[in-house]
């Protein structure tokens, strides 16, 4: 799933809650059961789709939404409750998982080491280490987005294929994918002894760009 700005997520949730509020105003009964079935079904589906689209795939929000199988007039209030809880938690900044924080801290440590190596004149080692961080993060993103990290024969996919698969999964767009390809190219050149294909400035930019990429796309 592509990462949205929290304010953008809250706006989408507000749209769903506003649709529910509008139906409450027009309904004579608290459970909205006097409204047309098609309106009830539409709102129920929109609420459910919103939870699946905007909540982390393994979160309690998704799990609760999936088990909410009651009749529509009972299902809608339960889904509204889930959406309201999501909004409150997102607004409070509570949706970043411990796993994401651990990944971020670990990768930040390695990127700091890469910067230190670069500062001491070891651009090639810095490029290899930074590229390793990038590939590890791509694999973590695949797990988060439900993308397989192995080929049918059981061998691990190369980073270039992970990148392509993440674009297909809409984890990020093709522009970001091309930037990732350029970073992987530097890592591959360093790993294969093609040291003249890049310079220290390129490695420095790569470190900063990957640091930003990880921050924007936590896994």
C-alpha cells in the first residue's frame, strides 16, 4: 500500500463519516433501517473499503472489519466505530508500529556507518552498505504490502524485481522506482569493482535520498 500523509488519510475518513452523518439526518430510525437498501449497502461497502485501503493490513482495524458480518443496519455502526477509532489514532500519531520504528532505527544506524565510511574516503564500501540497506528495506516493504520476496523456485528475488513488484502493488510510483533503480546501479557497480562509474558525491546523495525514502515509506 502506498504511504499517504496522515492528514490525507484523516480527510478521507472524514468524507466517510460525513456520509454517515448525512444519512442519520435523513433517517427516521437510529439504525437507518428506513432508508433504501441500496444506500445502506453503498455506505457499508464504502466504509469497509476505506478501512482496508487506509489501515495497515495486519492491524486490528482490518481484522475487526473483516469479522463484522452482521446485517447491514447493524454492520454500519460497527464500521463507523472502526473508522472513528482509526481517525483518532491517526490524528494522535499512533499508527506507526513498533516494528517500523525498529526497522527505521536499524537502517538509520547502518546509514550513519555508511556516511562515516564515506567521510573517511571509502566511497565504495559506503555504496555497498547503503545499497544493502535499500534492498533490506525493499524486502520489508514487500512483506508489509503482501508482495512475495521469493521466486517460485524458492530463491530470493533480486532487488530490481522487488522494486518492480512494489510499483505494481502501488507501494510507490514509477518516478520513485526509477530513482531506486539508479541507487541500485551504484550499489551494483561498487559490488562488481566498477568504481569509476560513480563518485563520492553520488554516494552522498544516495545515502541522503535513501534515508528520506525510508522515512516516507516505513516498513
